[in-house]
């Protein structure tokens, strides 16, 4: 994987993580879309997805470095 793609993947992981944290902190952020009950669930899922993207990007980059 080239470095630009790695940096893009990490940037997107940070964006997803930040959005998830924002939704968890601000309970009114999804008031027009989802009820107050589902807002923490949606925030948690987005936060988890961001962390998962970051982990997989780092894992792929680490494996690439070990292969060379």
C-alpha cells in the first residue's frame, strides 16, 4: 500500500472516530433522524467502525513492512 493511501485511510479513521465521539457527547445531534434512545447506539457503532478502520490500516501497513 502506498503512503498516500495509508494516510487517507488513517484520516478517515480519525474522522469516523471523531463523529462517533461527537454523537455520543451531544445527545441532540441526531434529534431529527433518530430518537434519543438510539443516538448513543449509533454513536457507538460509528466510533467502533472508526477504531476498526484505524486498526486494520495499521495492521496492513505493519504486515507490508515485515514482508520487505
